[in-house]
């Protein structure tokens, strides 16, 4: 929320982790949910910071969440609704009466309010917004019209605008008189048509001579973004230019539409990071929210089955080389080691490329540089791992030939894994797919097949050296 009074939440020394404290508070809340314990529940709620209460609600059932939420005042409910996880927020928004939800939206900043209605059915959204006061309704509808995860959807409409001819005194008065603005560190200078002419930070404004005009002080070439730009690109712009706020302007006219704050970007980075981790492991970002074991299993089964069928190819490869394994049974002891090390190398390469694509440090235009760097690294890794494991194999089998087979097999497998882990995310990005979604499960399974094939093929070709 834009303005919160935390005076009633005195500082205290944390004795437990945030998660443990949340679970402990959830237990207290659950014990206060009886029909005759409303006063106890109200007393417990009154002592909690909204963020702590939101964390605790994560560990309650949907029905328990609703009881706690209904016990909050409208102002408290607005604060808690802004703090809870996305799944809980959607559940509460669907279960709360349209009238109460409208009252909550009326006191929330519009950019936070649009997140509340984002997961509701369109007819439900219309019923709720019809009950919201005119100006707030207009602002929420304006943001709701933009696609999810776009700059337009996450921008704030609470900011200070002045004209170039405004005096320093006029600009400072605008700061003092605007209600509901968020992180007001800048003046946004607009012309008569509302086009962005420049920006001025609050520190420069306060230090300027009294007779100065805004037009004399403003920075005339600010970094801007258009409303349809994806939020991940927006976060990259923040990082690249070290911004604390980013104006959103209308294409063509440069008319100022809103401002994205650093707080919004922190939330985006957390969301994108959780989504990438979930996709990379073959699950779904929603799994990080509250879901039942059956729902989680439903999300993961397709990826597990796909990986299993690819791994069956590795079984066919081993069966094809059964005569080689029969003659040199020790080969079987080194197969899982080579598979694990090469697979891990491939996943590391994939993770580096995915992270680079996400942050803008890797782009498709200069893909050759990214590939060359990763392959240079895997050559070194493959050589070190191959020589080390080959030396162990030679000592174990008391055969230099066996060590050579293991060395070459490890070196080849690691480098192919690095190449695959580097190239698959780049190809996925080029084709319009999410690199994090395609790289994880498939890279591991594919590497098992390729790594075992290379190792056993080399062993078969060099079989005379193994006797």
C-alpha cells in the first residue's frame, strides 16, 4: 500500500525464521476460528503486521483464509490483500462479496487493485468495478485493458506532473498536495498535450535556486518504455540504466501514461525467478503457491513421463552394447559417473544462458560469443574430469587402455552436454518458446542417451585395448 501506519507493530527480536514464525502464527489463528472466539481472533489480528498476517495465511486453508479476511476492517483487508501470495489473493477476491471487494479496491492504489481483479472472471470484474467510485474505477479499467505481464499492466498512475514553465515553488506544492502517489522522487514534466518533456528528481528540485523554473532544471532525455513491452524487458531496462522509476509513454505521441517503480521491479524479478526455477525443473510456477498434492502431481506428470520415455532410449543403447559390457563389466561402474557429470555440466551451461537471456547479458544477435565462451569452459572441464576419471579407471582396471576409453568418453560427453545446454535455450528463444521450460528435463534425458552412446561406442571401437 502507498501509505501504511506501522506504529502499532512494535519492533521485536526474531527468534525463529520467517517461515517458522508464519507457521506458528497460522496455528494461533487456526485456534481462534471457533464460533465463540471472534473477540480472540480480532485481538490476534490487531497485533499483527499485515505482511506477517499474509505469510501466516499461506499455511491456512482457503476457508480459514476467508474467515480471517472477513474479520479484518476494509483498510486492514486492503493491506493484507496486497501482501498475500497470488493464489490466496485470487481465492479471497473470488470469495469476497462484490460490495466489500469494491470498498477495498476504492482505497488501494489502482496498480495494486488491478492485480486483485486480474484472476477474476470478466463478468465478476464488471460487477465489482460497477460499485467502485468513478475515478478509481477509470484508473483500474485503464490498467486492466493492458495484457498481463506488460508494462501497462504494472505501471502506477500516482505521480507528480508539472509544466516546463512551473516554478520551483509550484512543483514542491504539487508534491505536497498529491494524495495516493507512490515513491514520489521525481517530477514528470509534460507539455500542454500531455507528452513527456523531461524529468526532475526531488533532490535537484529542492537544491535549486528559488527563482528557477522546472524547464531550466529538468533532464530532457529520460529513458522511457511503451505500455506493451513485456515486464521482463522492463526489469532489464531498470537494471541496465540503474533506475528507480521508469515513465511509460504512448507510442507516437510520447504522452505520459504512468510510471513503473523499483518496488514493482523487485516483485517482477521475484516472480520471474520463481517461474524460471519451476520451469527449469520441469514443474510450473504455480506449484510454488498453495496447491494440493494431486494438483502438483498433475502439473509434473507430463514432464516426468516425457523424460522417462527419453530415458528408455538410454536403455536401448545399453542393450545394443550388451556384448561389450559382458566382456568388460567394469564399464558399467563408470557409466553413471559419466552420465551424471556430463548432465550436470549441460544443466549449468543451460542455466547460465537462460539467466543471460533473462538479464540481457546474452542476446540472439551475438549468440556466437555466448556459445564460444561456454564451449571454452566445457573443454577445460571435460579435460580435467576426463583425465581424473581416466587415471582412476586405469588404476582400478590396471589397464592403460581402460583409462584412455574413460578419458575420451568423459571428455566427449561433457563437451557435447555443454554444447547442447548452450544451444537449446538459444534455439528455444529464437523460436519463441520459454528457454527455461525446454532446457531442464529434456537436456538431462538427452544427455543420458548421448553420453552413454558415446562411451559405449568408444569402448566397442577400442575393445582390443581393454584386454
